[in-house]
C-alpha cells in the first residue's frame, strides 16, 4: 500500500507544493468569494433598494467605493498590521502584502498560501466598513466617507483584528472565542456606525419621519445574497474542509431561519401584519448572533440563539429605541446598533454559555477561556467608540462630515449628478436641472421617430 504511487494530478510540484492542500485552498478561495458577493453586489443592492429613491445611488456607491478602497489599503499595509509581526500586543507592524516571496509562502494557519489568506481576510475587512455605512446613509458627505474608510481600517479594524484573531494578539493568547467575527466585525461595526452617526448628524427631519424603501424586491435580492454568502463567512473560518466547517454552515442557517421566524411572529403579534422589512432584520440579527459561535456550539444551541436574536434586538429596536431620548438623538439609518452591535454582543455572551469543549478543540486545537470572551466584548465596544470619534474629529477638519441641507433635499443628483431610475428618455436630465447631467453621459442618443399611422405619442 505504501508503494502505491500518487495519481499524477496529486503529485507536488512548484505550483502545488507539498505543504498545500488543494481541497482546502479551493474551498478557502470559494468561501472568500461568497463573502465578497455579500458586499458586491449583496449589500450594494440591499442598501440601494432599502433607502428612499433619491438616495439609491449614493447608498450603493458608498458600499462600492469602500470595497475597492479597503482592498488597496489591505495589501498596502492593513493585512500585515492585522495578521503580521507583532509591533505591540494589540497591533501588527505595517508592511506590504504584495511580494511573491511572501504571498506564495504558507499562511499563518491552514494548508494554503498566504495569498489566499490575504484575500479571505480582505473580504471580511471590506464588509465591516460597508456595515458602518449603513448607519450613515442619506446624509454623509461622500468625500468625508472617502477619507473615513482608509482611516478607520488603519486605526480601528487592525487593532481589533490583531488583538482577537492574530495568534500574536493579546486576547487571542488569552483564549477568547470569536469564531468568525462577532466582535471583530459586528460589534465593532455596530458601535462605530452608531458613533459615526452621532458625529455626522441626522438626516433631514422629513427623511427621518418618512424613508420608504424604493425597491423592496431589490432589497430582498440583496438580503438573499447576504444570507447565502454567510455559508462562506462562517464555513471558511476553520481554514480547512472539515466536519467543523460543515457544522458551522448548518448552525448558521438554522439560527438565521429561527431568528427570522421569531421576528416575524413578534411583528404579527404586536403590529398585526407580517413585514418583509422586519423579516430581513430578523435574518440579519440571526446571522450576526451565530457568527461568534457557529462552529463551537451544537445544533440545539443554534435554535436557542435564533430565538434570542429574533426577540432581543426586536425589543431594543421596536420598544427601547422608541422610548429612549438618548437613542432617538442619533440617526442610525439602517439600525446597525440593534442588528449588529446588540446582536453581535448577544452572540458573544451566548457563545460563552453554549460553547462545547469538544468543538472548541476541533476549531482552536486547544482550550479557550470563557472569561476572555467577555473581556473581548468590552474591548470591541470601547475601541470602536473611541477610535471612531477621533477619526470623525480629524475628518471634519478637512471636509464637512454632513452634506448641506440644500443638497440633502435633492440627494443623488446633488452628490453625484446621477439618478437610480430614469423615468424619461434614456436617463436624460431635466433641462433646468441645477446640476446638469452626469459626467458619464448616455452612449446612445435616441433619434426622433417620425409619427406614423396609429402611433401613440406621449405629450
């Protein structure tokens, strides 16, 4: 048996070194792509459909820009600051991740190259910034957002990612449990989004009072990509095609479905109607809550977590928020405080209660410390609050954080010279538009048609 030769396609060579597992590498790239699709196009069309029509382009563009900007910052310095050589206990040394010698070496964990890990961790960093954008839709100056994204990635995300996820981080060494980003991504983005919303200021009063989705079906399509993409979000974090990855995927979808149904039942019981917007919120809180626990809890725990994630954020959003003057002062457009900060914190707390020692060993390979898990909650909370406030204060010294009231009355056309839905011609602007047409005019200019018999023409 020992003398049986490997099939030729399994023999190691320069392109497939002996240390690399082809199956693990293929799954890791697939999982990363699934997570990337959660943002592009998932959150792009979710945001674009969930906001008022006049903000559809701006909301989608904030996500689109962040995805591109984070990637360049990530390979330029962000990855090594998050997962590289330790500079201080909570931060890595800045360096590029572009050299082939570095990218083709084994990653710090798993049996695949560093290039795969750089891409996998990038999509997580990118979606964190896009989640923050959800709290700021409908009024943030786009140029301020262009500055905020690289600054927050550099001086906030890298701190938390290195501390909790990097093997050299002080909380990772202490044995914290954060399977796939309950603290690193969701708690930090929820707190940062709410904090940034405070500094940016509110939308126009009439927009806060009435902000109907312009396309609920488009919003649902984005939500569907977000849900299915979570297969890679949680299924990719064991860094190996393993039984734990399978468990994480199943737990993710069980918790999410339970949370959605719980939120739906509460909407029907209290308001008398089943709301698709409410169902999407319940879906998101379920996905967020299971994230820190996906591969370290049993299936029955995933259902319990789904019940909690569909009810506690519902209560804080529908009851506590509406009665709290403090919370009412902050205009959190997509309610990221409730769907991400509260749901992520809830997931972290329940992970400490339900994490199975055997499953912890399968994922971490060693014992973990539940107390450190709760320390991580406070660390993520305060880090997001402090660093975001400092970054907003710096940005507003350069450009205003908030658009003018006059521009907010107009929306997309004032911000970008473009509109999401053209209801006349081929996207032509009104002749008396103060802002003129987009810098990208229509390629095709329709020629006037002669009027024929039986032809109806709008006048």
